[in-house]
């Protein structure tokens, strides 16, 4: 396959831009779909079937509506394995016109990661070659613009994916937060997106009760013996609530201190609410509004526990004693409970207010306690 392209610079990245049929672009490329177990470094989120089907139909019907202009933005491909193409060659001495030969016989679509990755546009291309099983036929022999990068590292490509989906489209998903943690340095992420840093730290910290149970995006698979009961997006929102509502958390400048305090609180929650924590099918505690309501309560409990006479190695037990005060005030049972109509941030606040009503009052005076907190690292 020969692609005629114009070589140029898109912001600060060298690209080769051209036009080709959707079926041809789909044929030589493949998605690098994230999967926490099989492909943890994958790029794309899980496929949304309806989105892909709509893309096929939108393109397939374009020639049926000549009076209704249709177009879509260029798809972005990344050549990860340069052996599947020849070195781009200038055409007719033109400085910016290049021919790229793609060797289709060298491309194995079963490889993971793919040799030519779809940095952006996977849903538009997914059914481009047709799919008899779902009656998406014929293949889309209709022109589409593309932009091709060559030789980017997987990390650089991931960074582009994040920029496209965060800075421009603001798609705040679990997958996006996970990718942000991968492409940003820890210091950069801690400074500019502290809630994302703490949420990801709660996932990766083996001392955290969230370790191994958080859905990070990508394909959803049922893994034997492992249930991912919480989404990273919901957890990040909960962290954001705690940081905004807790006076004492704001008094600690070190983000690691904040993380340890939040982790200690959730360890106490997992202990006191052990039944609800362990069985997501029966209980709603770890649903989005459940995590948020417990986060709101957590801000209050942290403020009550941080005092000049705190004994750091007893902090978890002290938090647990507060949680015992509210245990039973909400029935988290999915079938028999009293919270079926609750949801979202408003529902979380109502539940949190109900629970906080049962917390005993305790005066707290703040002092500099960060040094002692290091013993919990």
C-alpha cells in the first residue's frame, strides 16, 4: 500500500498527513487497548460498541446524502514498528511531499501492542474493514484524512493521547487518570493534580485497602478471584472532597502526609465495614455515592482525630472508634437497605449528613504533627 503524504509539523511533532480509504487505514492499524491484566500499558479505553457502530453508519451513509456535508477530524496513527514501512521518500523533488510504502504482509493484527497504533480515532476505524457478524458491510471505501507519526516511544504516544482527551476534550475517566499517572512525573502530578496523585497512590500502595480492587479503565474483564469494585474516577472525586472539606488535611503541606492520613482512614473503614467492603454485589458502600459519602464523613473524622496528643500508631483505631458510632445508621444492603433512591453527589451529601449526626463532639486543637506521622509510612 502506498500513501501520499505531506510532511510537516503539528505544534512540535513531525507528522505525515494525507488521505486514504477508511478500510485501508483500518486494515494497517489496530487499537492498543488497555487491560489491567493482559495489557496494563495499553493506550485506549474499552470499546464502546454504540460509538463504533455510529461511526460506521455516519461514514457509510455519507454518499447517500450529497446535500448534507459530512466530515470528521483526521485519525492519528503511530508507526511503532518501522519495519512494516519503507523510509518515507520525497516525490518529484517536492520538499514536503512524501510517499510512504506500507508492507501489509508484514503486519500481524494479532500482535499486542500493535505495529501501527491508533493514537486517536479507534471508534471511527473499528468497523472500517467491515464486520459480517454485525452486518457492517461492505468495508468503507470512502476517503478519510489521517496523520501519521513515526518513531514515537509508547510513553510519548501515551502523552499525546492524554493531551488529546484531557486538554482538549476534558474526558475525565478512570482510564485518563491512570494514564496521567503514567506519563507525568510523580513530582509534576503531585504539584498540578494532587487528587489524581493521591488516588493513584491509594491504588498502588500495598498498605492501602484499595490495592488491587480499583478499575483503572480500558477493557473490563472478569478476573477469577479478583473483583475491581471501585472506579479510579470515583476514588479521585472522593479524595477531592476530603481535601476540600478537611481543615486538618490542608494544614499538612507534604502530599505524602495527606495520602497516609487518607489511607489510614480508609483502612479503618475497611475494618469496621468489613462485610460491606468485601461484598459489592450485596452492598452499595463502594459504589460512587457510597465512596463519596464516606469521604465526606472521613474529612470530619480526620479533623476530630488530629490533635496535639494523638498517638500515631493508634490513629487507625481512633478513627475506627468514630466509625463504630455511625455503623448501622445507614443500611448499605442493595436489596433490603434504605438508600435505593440515593445517588450522585447530592445523595452522598445527604447520607454523609445522616451519619455525621451520630459522631460525638470533640474539641480539637492543631499543632505541627507531621514529624510523628512519618512513622506510618
